[in-house]
C-alpha cells in the first residue's frame, strides 16, 4: 500500500489547489494543519519544509525517482510534481506540457497574487484606500477577461482538463469578494460551474473546511506586515 503524502495545509485558495489534485488522482494523503493565524508557519520544523513560511507544502515518502522523502513548497511546484509523478493532468509531449505550464505560471504570477491583493485592500486593510481597491479590482477584472477569451473556444484553459484548471479555480471561487460579476464573463462562468460540479473538486474544497476561522485582530497582526526574521 502506498504511503500517504503529508500535506501541510490551511483552508485557503493555495491550499485547495493541492487537495483538489490529490482528490482527482485518488492518492492517499494526510492533512497536517498549519494555523497561519496563530503563526504556526514560523515553527522551525515547518520552515525546514517550507522556508518561505507559507503553506501548502508536502512531504512525499515515496518520491518520484526513489530515495529519501522529498519536501516541496509552493503550490505550483507541488502540483507540477504530482502531475509528473502520476502521469495525469499534464501532457508529456512538449507542446501539450507547456500549454498547461504557461497557464500554471500565469496563475502563480497573476491571478493568485492580484486576487490576494484585491481581497486585502477590499476587506482587510485598516484604511479604505480607493487607489488600492480600484487598482487591484480592475486588474482582477482584466485577468478574468483573459480567461474568458481563452475559454471562448476551449472547454478548459489548456484544452484538456489539467492542473492549470485546478490551480485557477480556487481563485475564482471568491469572485464576489473581488467585486466581480461572472455574468460579464459567460465563458468563465460556464467553466466555473463545470469545475465546481466535479466530485473531486468538491471533496478538495470541503476536506478540512472546518479549520477555517474568522480572522481575528491577532491573526491580522501575524499575517500582515511581516518582515524578515533572523
């Protein structure tokens, strides 16, 4: 029997990406909660696995290529590794592979960070700064437009269902919090509905949901305004 993959996790969009893929793969895994509101991401034992003090991270006890267990941080690297290891949801031919990966990196460099900033300025910033709210709300709107155009002729972002879809969908779930109306993006809306109807996506979204908490003032102090720790 395969050894479960350890998943260091908290219920956020980046965490959902990994669980959705694991559910789609049908791979056994253990959830190890990392309460980011309490600062558990700064524990030395976790920093050995994820030096950027962010989750998710994984430890695979039966790694690709064999040998000692491997620890991987960054959700994009994790999903790319798992797709390569199990030979699913990322084509092996170069054209298909890089069609997927360009959308993976688009999500990692654009959709995720811009949505995160949008959410912060709209809901968590201590001051309502109109420029910040408008800047990131508009950028998220632009990125939704990019997806909508891509999905005009394709069922999924890279043609076939792939890790690009699994990684992008969690950042579309909160579209209302981002000040967006999916009715403006009919192709994106169709894709969003198709994604959330997939049983594995539902499971990946729901598992560990009970861990999520309302963000307290103390949690905000832990999460926002971090500087280098020596």
